[in-house]
C-alpha cells in the first residue's frame, strides 16, 4: 500500500528524511536508502534545507525511486519564483514523484551562501493553491496545461516558542489545509507527554498529523537544543539519561525509538530526521519495534 493510500486508510505511516549530497557522490545516499527499503513508507527529500547548497531534491527523489522507494519532495518558496516552482512540480510528477511537502523556508542565517537573495515570490499557501490549480489543468496565470498532474500535498508547522505562537502556527496550518494540503508535519517531538496538548490541537485540523522525531546524536546537541530552544521540551532528566549512558550515540537511538513507539497512540505517522546520520535509521526502526 502506498503512502497516499495508507493516509486515506488512517494507517500509521513511517517516513525517513534523507538529504542529498553536497556534490555528486551519491554512493552514501543510495546505500543508506537501500538499508531502509521495505521498512519505511516513503523517503522525504529536503531541498537545500537550512540554506545549505546541495544537489536538488528532485534529483534525490529520482535516485530513490530508481531503487524502488516512494518519495516525498520538499518545495520551498525561498529559492524559486512561481514559474520555477510550477515547472519543478510538473517535472517531479513526470519523473514519478507525486508527493510534495510545501515546507517552511528556514531563514538564511545558517546558510553556506549567506549572500544569496531569497526569492519568496509567493507564500506557502499560494504555492499549495498553485499546485491544486495545476491538478485542475491551469497554471497560476490561467493558461491551460497539456496534461494534468495529481499530487498528494502536505505542509509543515514550524517550531514555535510558546503557546501563543503555537496557536498562530496552527491557524496558519489551517489556511494551508484550506488551500489544499492533505496532511501536516509537526516540529520535532522530544517529549510525547509535554507535546500531548499541542498534538491534540493539531489533530483538530482534520487531516493526518505526522510528527517529526529527531535523533539526538550527542550530549552536546541535547544541551544545545535545551538551551537555545526551550520550547522543544528537552528535560533535565533526558539530559541526565544521555550523560550517564556508557554509549551516548546508542542512547539517542533508543530515545528516538521510544518516542516513535509512544507517538503511535497520538499521531498518524512519524518523520525520522537524522541530519547526516541516515545510516542509523534502521537501528531507530528496530528500537521502535518497526
């Protein structure tokens, strides 16, 4: 059963995020993808996430599909104007990728091309509307297409700082859903208990909710997130657990697995994010009992 059918059937979906290389050596990407074939429902391919120049997400999706994996391509408004975005969407469909996440565009503060000029010709809701228009056979200027695509479109809820900000982001997500998004991806969950209220409110959006689960690679990363993003709910107990572990990398894998297992009762899916440690995804799946 493919990703779209599992969503429609209200079944739990497991997604894995895989970044394309900064270069043309695809061996690591392909090898990591082959390790999870048959264990995840789809691979999510970001497109120059955090402003880091990499091989395009479209190419990454083609490579994943050549190895028999279903793919979901990120699209951002930051880097392309409305013409390029529509052209990329049509190309993706022709090349076999029918799933798109219209993702929040991270700012360029951490970019490796900080002098690049953001485009932001249209916003995320407008891009979703444009994709739905393509499905109906017309582009954003009203010109008819020669053949219509068919997409499964999702959107993201970016990280928020407090309850009021969460309320605003949920309201924005509601607009994206009204525009045509059929599922939402939440920020990373580090404590299912602390995130329960937000996840309950997200479930009221009326579409499947997929929660991100981020692999904590080290004690330093846990401490950094706890200090710089207190809203992430990385507790002192969690930091102590990692500190006391004789194998901190493996402890991070166990924690991710435990969170995924707990989220099966709260959401309709998870998106596993490892940021360069894609080789750990099979171990995370094992820890989650998947």
